[in-house]
């Protein structure tokens, strides 16, 4: 049975009510859940911490993705557009949903969490939630790659053969009764690699979850290609141990998706059926990685250090690592930090949290930088924000917002120009985008 769907947005708050199984769904802006579904939601939230669940209301934090409990799929969208959002509604009532999902896909693409190539994103429709769209893009691109290339490795084997393969193991070739059998020491190409095991297991799980016939068809085709590979459960630790080289680097985005899926999901398999799961992305992390990828492109040729530790705030014992998002090196060092959070314009500190100011000041003091830039999402904060502040030790701090409501797929060059303009405050001359 296809689940009932509801759409909400990050930082939204909506009511819920406990009902019987048959009544589960969406009614008058309220989510109707069974007691079992509420328990499953609480269990998911224990590890992921993406909600605040009260007695009658649920508040969504800064996450995006899909949560499936009972017969409900709750789609959580980011606030990418400048408008007032209804806290809970049916998918067909969210008219801008396709643009939001498309932008989310583009952000995941540029961070390497999703491999997108030659896929018609017109597949995004009112009938497919973000999870189905995400699975479609993943499966479509993975199947395209597997049709031309499958990861293989060489395994050393020792066996008695009717022909010579590799080297003859002379020490074992002593029995006159078995002269027709030649002991050989050789290497064999096999497809049963950690990469293929990971891909097969995740595709198997997705095939049990998807409600889309097209997605199921694509996933079954992938499983057919990987038929020689062992189907075995894998975990995040197993995936983290996978190494890549120039021969298998094309599989890196797909393996990274598998890792992200497992780490952000809680799966309950009972009786061969997946009962509840979630695919959740922390928007703070996604915004940070996306802006790092965009700025790396704009500042190509300059000395950049992304997420590199510059020391510890507490030296004895060492604690509180200092890790700025981006450091621009060269003659004049600049620090860039991204913050996916709400500014408070009415606050006497210009809406910037005290923690953010102390953090950026510590980065600049450690690096002896004289300029710093804090970047926030524009739509989340109700519009454009531009503040120029002077910190202690003559450190210039620029506060800017980045627009995420433009169509990133069709207006990419315009978006790059906008980000370039935001970065220009750090440099004497304008940048040249590549």
C-alpha cells in the first residue's frame, strides 16, 4: 500500500494527534499518527535528533529529507524561497516544490553526495516524494556506470588446474599420480569487492522501501548486474574502510551516498519488510560543503585550505579544535565561515550569535588574519543582509547572505556571479569566475 504523504519545512512547528490505524494521515494542518508511529518517530529521533517532539506538537530542526513511519511519509523541505510557509500541507499544495527539490539535488550534486549526469529532473512531480526522486537519480546514474564498468580486484589463488595459469608451484608438483593436474599460483579477477558489496546491499534495501515502479525496475537491474557479488549487510564502519584509486574513483560518489544513507537512517526490518526509516540531511553540513565547493571553483588558482585544523583553543590538555571552513592563503590571509542559521536583526549584536563572533575571532587571531567573512542563507533570514563590523585587533568582519532561492540548475552562472560579488569584500580587485 502506497504511504500517505505530508510536506513540512525546516524550523516549522505543527500539531499531531494519536488515532487508529485506518485514520492515519493529514487532516486540517495536523498529522494523524498511531501510537506505534509516534514511538517509531521517537526512536528515529533518539539517534538523529532532527525533531523536538512534545505532547501535542512537533518542531522540525534544520534538516531536510524524508521520514517514513507507519503509513506516513513526512517530507521535510528547506526554506529556499522568500515566502511564508504553511507548517504542514499535502504535496500538491506546495506549488514551488519542484524548484526546491531541484535545488536540493543540485546542492547534493556539487558536494559529491549525489552523482547526477544526464538525468531528466522533470521526473520530479507531485506524485514522487524527495526520497523517490533521490533514489531515482542515484539508481539511474549507477546503472549507467555499471553498464560500462564494474569494480574488480585481483585475489591470489592456489589451485591444481589442467592448464598452466600464472606460475607453476614446483614444490607441490611431486606426485606422479597427479601429473595431469598442475599446481598453479595465480591472481584472479573478482567482482566481489567491498565497493560492490556496499552498492548491492544498499540497492537491495532501497528496492524493499521504494514505492515507485520505475525505481524498483532500476534497482532490480543493478542487482542483476551485481549478481556474482555476495549480498551481505554492511555498516558505516565497513564503508569508511573502503579505499579508492584512479581505477575505481568513479564509484566514490555512489559509495558516499551509501554511507550517508546508512548513517542518517534507522532501519527496522521485521519479517523481511522495512517498517520505518529516514533519509535525513543536516542542512548546516550541506550548506557548508556546498559553499566550499562553489568558493573553490570561484577562487581556483588561489591557495585554499578547506576544513583544515589550525590548532586547539585549549592547549593543555588539548581540546576544542579550531577548524575554519575555508582559509584563503597568500600575502593576505582571509577566513570564510558558513552558518546555516537564523540571524536576529533586532538583536543589538547585529543578529550574530556571541558564539559565532568568538569563533571567527579565534580563527583570525590564530592565523593572524585581518579579514573574515560570515555567510548565511538569505531566504532563511527573510532577505539580504550586509553588515561590515570591526573586531578587536583591527579585524574586518563582513556578514553576508547567499541566495538559495534561484533556480540553481538553470541559473547557475547568475548564482556564481552573486557569490562572487559576496566574496569581493575580501579582495581589492574583483574575482574572475571560471
